[in-house]
C-alpha cells in the first residue's frame, strides 16, 4: 500500500521542484495540480480510515532515535476532520489565486506550497517535534504572503501577525520541552505521551498546561489575544485570508484538544477556559457590529465562531468535542467562501467600506446570493455544516456547564442579525446601485460553488466524518 500520509504532506513540497523548472507562467497550474492531487489523496485516506481503521495509515520513519524523534505521521478521527477541511480550502484558494495575485507569481506559489504542506503536516503529525516544525513553517510562509502580497498596510499587519505568532511558538516550544522532560520514558510521540500522561507529575502538568494554553489561545485566537487577527485579514491577499482563517486558526483548536488529551490535569481548568471562550464570542460579536470594513467584519465573525467551537472542546464530552471539531471544519469552509466574496468585491468595486457598497445584487447577483448563503451557513441553518457543529456544541456545553453553556448562543444571534443587516444594505438595496469596475472571472464562481457544495454535503451527511465519534 502506498504511504498515503507522507504523500499528502510532502507532495506540495515536492511540487516546488517543477515550480522552478517550468517557469513563472505555469506556477499557478502547478499549485492547482498539487492541490487536486492532495484532495484526492485526502479523500482516499479519509475513506480508508473510516472504513478500515485509521491505525493502518500511520507512518513512522526513524530520524533522531536516540532522543525519541521520529518522522511520525498519524491519521486519527480528530485529525481526519482537519485534513479534509484543509484539502478543501487549499483547492478553493488554488483555483482563484490567479485572479488576485498580479505579480511575483512564482514567489507566491512557492509560499502557497510551503503553507499547504506545513498546514497538512500540523494536523497529521504523530509527534510534537513534527507538530512544532510544521507549525513554524506555516507561520513564516503566511507572514511572507501577507508582507509581500497584502494591502496598503501589509507590513504593519504582517509584523503584528509575526510577533503574536512568535509568542505562540515560544510558549508552544516551552510547553513541549516541559512535557518531554517530565515523562518517565522521554518521547515526542503524541500517542506515547497520552499513554504515559497519568505518570506526569502534577507540577509538570500545571506548568505545561499554562504554557500550551497561552500558545493556543493566541492561535485560536481568543480574547484577549485576538488583536492580530483583524489587521492580518484586512491586509492579507484574498487567498491569504482564506487560508489563514480557513486553516491556520484551527491550529489553536486542534492544539487545545491535544493539550486536554496529553494533560489530565488540564480538565480541572476546563470551566475557566470555557468562560474565556464564551466571553470571547460575545465580546467579538459586539465589536463586529461596529465594523465599517467588510473584511474586518468577517474577521471578527471568525473570533466568534472559533470561540464557540473551542467552547465545545472545553466541555470535554463526546458531543462537545465532536461538535467543536465539526464547527471548526464548517467555519474553515464557510469563512473561506466569505473572504473569497469579499476579495472579489474589492477587485470589482475598488472598496470594502460597507457604506459605499450598494445594490451588488443588481449587477453581480452571484456574489450577493453567495454572501447570503455564507451568512445562513455561518449562523447554522439546517442542511449546512454549521448547523451540525453548533447543535452538537451547545448540546455538549449545556450537558456539562448547564445554562451557562448556551449563553454564547447569543453571540450567534447578534452576529447573524448584524450580518443580515449588512447584506440588506450593501447587497440587496438596489435603489442606489454602484456600478462595478469589472466582472469576476469564471474561476471565482467555480470556487464559490465548490465551497458551497462542500458546506451542504457536510451538512446533509455529517456521518461521513462523525461516524467514529460516539455521540
């Protein structure tokens, strides 16, 4: 059997070779072919894992065995969800990249391929060494995507993103070192750490928990560490925003789950973390109502949704965890759709100031109805993936935290109400319609349909990914 997990992770890196051999004009095609191959392999891996068991897909290659470092790749019922989500978002971004990146095509696609391979590597890493290495590569490549290809204030936003990322990386590295040094049998293997977790001294667990919690709160991001996100999204190129919101934010949520699995003592602090996530969602929903820039508005909805998804993880029950993971899957796909629409509006109308956008439905109905669909999916209407995630999260949170577990539902209602108001004012108020400067290219419509179809498919058939969860 082919080593499918190494192929999924390392194929984007391998495609860097033809990127330099075939010339700049073919660079977008190379990135697109890479993304198509990756999503095919990801679907095959997911199908094989769900039908025959995930253990058979694991891969291990010796590296620095004297200190317990191997090149471990592992697909689990948790990482399977993120692998599928990443493959969908990466392909949708690769389809439309040519419409938004106007120069330095080879450099952009080099950074895209580095980001693609490293993000998949984070979710499929079987040990903390690889998790950290891929985590760092993805952050650095995203920094350059924002810094080189972003908007007017891209340098400020990129440096702010980098500083927060470096802080998260530092806390993550220190947390990994604390866990490694406290194990009876020192190893970086996540499976081995979980099996030995009960033997970790309580002081070691508490210190590791404090370090990892800060790292993942920054990456989710959660209040009060969310300040980097609106600037990064506002200035990032459209495809950069799609990948950043659709995939990189999930590092925090996935890391949060791993932290609870590796550190039994962390469950003692689940309630304070849940309170932080709930407050973060409510606070961000309120702040979103004050936004006048469409991308900043969408950025704050990311903080809301990630707060709710993380609340599900912090409930530590089967419903909450499954819901939190599915909510992150749904958010990754839907937020990519919304950022794609926002970027297309910026290209066609030359502005993202909500007050200046009028009657988009008159000239570009596909964008208007696509945005409305994204809002419906984001707040979780039935037959969309957002409904499944939110339903399971709030069932799990109510079962563990009582009425306090469903208070953050108010954030969804506030966010949804304001997003509908924006849709009515900017998209469907055709009394003073603004004429677009150009028409979107067909590839943008194809990517919108692809993301919308994925949202509906995963809303109608959640069992495709949730069957291993006992809910």
